[in-house]
C-alpha cells in the first residue's frame, strides 16, 4: 500500500476520504448525475489525494505566516458546535469518545481557522462571473441541468440474520407484520421505520429523499417508479433483504430552466475561479516541498525541489 509524505508528514487515508466525500457532495449539489459521478470516481480519487496534500501544505504555510486567530473566534466556533451537537453534555461526551481535551480541540479549531483565513486571503481577488458567462456555461452544459424523472419516497428494510430459509422466513414475517400495521391499522410509516428499519435511513423515518431512475437496485427502482403517490408497496426482495416503500411524490423529466439554475451556476463558476487561484498558490508551495510516495516503507517515487 502506498503512502504519501509531505515534508516527512504522512497524508492520512482519512483526509483523502474526507476530500473525496466533499468533492462528491459538491458535484452532486451542482447537478451532476450520480452515474456520471461514479464514472469519474478514479479522477475524483486523484483530485481528492491532491487536495489532501494541498491541505497539509496550506496548514504548514498558515502556521509559518502565523496568521492571527482570536480566542473570541474560537469561542464562537465552540458554542456553535455545542448547539449543533445537542448541548454541553453531548459535546463533552463527544470529546471523551475522541479522547481529546477541550484545549486540544480548541487548538484544532485554531489551525483550521488559520487555514480558512489563508484561503480567504489567496482567493480575495477572484472576480464574480458575469451574466454572459453564466448564460454561456448554461448553454454549453444544458443537458447536465435537465431534470430526469424522479421519486420522493421512504422505505423500511428488514435484513435476514443469515442465508438460511428459516432466517429469510423470519425476516419476511417481520416486514409483513410491519406492513399490516401501516396499511390495515393506520400506523405511521415514519414511526415504524424509526423503530424497525435496518437501513440507516430509519433514523430519518425511512426517508430516501429524491432519487432518479437507476440510483437504486433494479427491483427497488422498478417498484418505486411504478407506484402511485401515497401508495405503500408490496414486499420487495433485493440483495439487501426485504423492503416496503412509501411513495410520497413523483416528478416527470423536464428540460433545463436557466432561471432555476442561474444562482447554482454562479456559485459553481465562482467556486472554480477561487479554485484556480488556490491551485496556483498550492502549486507554488508544492514546488518548494519534499513530497514522497512510499511503498512498504521504501521510497517509490520522489519529487524534491527547492
């Protein structure tokens, strides 16, 4: 397994995974279909690795410049996190689970804020895209902004304990009872999902959000797109187990609407321009850094300048 070192400091697999998830989320938010994201995964993986290396370089540069970060800024961040996590008790518990003291956590926040300020400094010269540039991007990428047919639905999943006929029968019996409570007794689908679903979505009442054709496994996909709004499906068997689906809405495919996506494109182009400025800055840092790729403890390749 290969590891990357920047000036002797390892780039962690977690930091690469974090950057990859951030890229996937960004492109999904800006209209890239999931199948297209999947096709580009190798390229995104490389981009994520480059960004993780860049993050280490930026952190080192921000520390070298000793960009000031006030304690009041960190106080505000800590209070925001406490509120988001559900209060002081939950925050203290999270720190304990991470085996991190409050002082160390504040130092982590300070390092992150220092990097944020460096990024703000480097990208402050990025110009906003003009209306003509936004329109041109839309015309060049019109097909990417078309809306495919999609469904809004919730589901409940019961997974058998094993691959035996008995465990499958028990799982099917369990989901049959759940479906009966919902359809015949009027129990809440969301409550039943929260109580019994073995899918992580159960915590959200089984919500899957909006999804397009081809995003789910074939058996699930076929059922969801053939149902009426407000209908609860029959039991569906997939590789994951037994499901029931509650379909709440359906949207037909539609052409791209410029007014609907104008701000989305503006944000995308703005992000790209800032990205170009950051890339140039990070490339300059790279040219002065010692970046090594090591395999099994031995140097497989070395880029060493400056």
